[in-house]
């Protein structure tokens, strides 16, 4: 692929008019990033963060003030009573699993009202007697309510599905591998109000992955009881090398901590080693970096729409997560696009991703992941299950310039290998 090719030059010429069109959205994104930056700084100041908080602990990690203050900072930033922020969470799925296992008991029902959750949670939920130690294997009942055709909650079925054993209501903020809009914080606020009217004592849990700092408020600021996310996504700011967070009501966070370590121990132990500086600094940078990534997603949507592709969300729609979905209609074109995103990476650009049976997924998945942090999806990346209607999900970008470069590279690769004609789409 030549960067001086006619295709690349045509795409580069298109970027000026596209950026002029989306400039008003960029100003809105900058304003949200600024508000969130101030919120983070004020939390740091309130808890008097100092350089000695960056020193790691060893062994049991008793009395680790850096760890304790980091929990307090996260709780303040997300408007929660308590938080548990640890490098010991191996992934977002692990973090969510700890939260659910912590607050559910045999005989309880977990009810997801936003359809089936993300693919990697299917094995966490499991089936009765599957022998894996899944939720259902431990006697937790499970049901999900499919969304209506327009992507909205099926409230009639939700209300009919809530009964005396319903303990936790699950909400997935991001679209996952579905062709639907993600749910804004205002959407979640209305869900909370409606659920409280049905059952005031039910625990409302939100999978907040990809959503942090995309809006001025977070789900725990509008009545959600507990939520979880990954530090190698938004709140890690591209610096946290691993980890996750859980925040919400203090009694629920404590139960999740008991699941992470052991009952009676919870969050009182856990050596932080040399992770604290990157976790603090990553959180400090996160509002700005998330803003850069969202600008990249808006640009990607506008470019693909200009070329006649179907996108979700469209460039002018509200953003509540990092993910930009593009429908390709064929596995060949989808694969060429994802491989093009890999070619634009600063790390492992020479590697050619291919679909494979990735653990935790139900279909072969192709992933472009030329990242400094393995699997770090706040960095420019893309992935897709190889299944009809062949939708690619692009996310992240530590800088807007990198996302822009990635989009042009991927489109050039798609045009050269997939015989796609690159010219502005006329309506």
C-alpha cells in the first residue's frame, strides 16, 4: 500500500471538507473533556495526592496509602460511596465477574434488560451444571430481555420478568457486538427511575466499559448501585498497564472485594508493586485522551458516510462510548478494513491479523491491536466477529491524529485489496 497512491491522495483531499463539517461536534467534545478534566483534578486536590502515594507496596500490601487514596479519588470522580481500583483485575470481564459473584447468591436471579451481554460474559453466566463454576453452575438464575427492533428496552417484558428472586438488574452501556445505539447517562437515569418504580430494592449494575468520561456524568451519579470497568480502556488513560475498577454503594463494593481476594480480607490487602504512578497519571490524562478518541470516532463516521457506508452511531449523533461501528456486508471487506487499522499502528504494524477462535467468543474474531498495552482498547484498535452482517467495531486512539491516519490507511487498504471505489457519495 503506497501513501502516495492516488487513493490515499483522494482520501486526504476529502479530510478538509469532512473536518469542516464536524467542527461543531469537536467543540462539544472539547467542552466535555474540559469539565471531566476539572473534576479529576479537584478529586486529586481534595485527597491531597502527593508523590509518596505513587510508591508501591509488597507482600500483603497492608496500609498502602497510595492504594487507599486511589480508591477514594475514583469514588469521588464517579460520584460513588466507595471504589475498588486494582491491578489484580485481569480484564474488564474479570472485573464484572467479581462484581456479579460478589453481590449474587444461589437462588437469586440476574436479569439483563439490554439484551444478551458482551460475548465474553456468556461463559461467566454459564448454564446450570456446566461444571465451570459459572453463575448458573452456582445456582444463580439468569434471564435477558431482548431489545425491541428500534433498540429500546422492552419494558413490558422487563416488568413481567422481575419477581421475588430478582436480585440484580444488569445494564450494558455500550453496544458490544450489536448494531444499536449505546445508552447515554440520561437513558440510564430513566431506566433507574422506571426500575425503582417496579422494585425499589433491586440492585442495578452497569457494565461501564468504554463509557467513562464520554459524558459529564457517570451512571453512579444518576442512581446506579454498582458499576465496573477496565483500566486498559478509558480510565487508564493509555498508561495503566492492567487492572479494573468497581465503584458504587460501599456495602456492594466490599462484597466484590471479598470475591477478588477472600471473605473477611477484601480490599485491605493486595500489593500494588509499581503500578500506582501509572494508574494515577492515567486517570489524570483520561478525560483528554478519551476526547481525542471520540473525535477520531466522529471523523471515522463522517468519512465512511461520505463514501456511502452505513455507520452506528452516525457522525452527528450523541456519543456515550468510544465505539464506532461500520457495516461492510462481506467478510472480505471487513477483514481488509481491520488489517488496514493494524497497518496504521506504531507497534506491530507489520503483523497481519487473521480471524481466530479467541477464548470467550462464540464466533471467530479478527482483532487489530497494534498497541503499547496488550488489548488496550483506549488505543486505536478494531475487532469484529466473523458473522453476518459483517460489522467492524473500531475504538480508541491516544491522539486524534493517529485515528485520522488509521482511517485513511484502512480505507486505502480496503480500496486496493477489496476493489472498493473511493469517491464521495452523493445523495
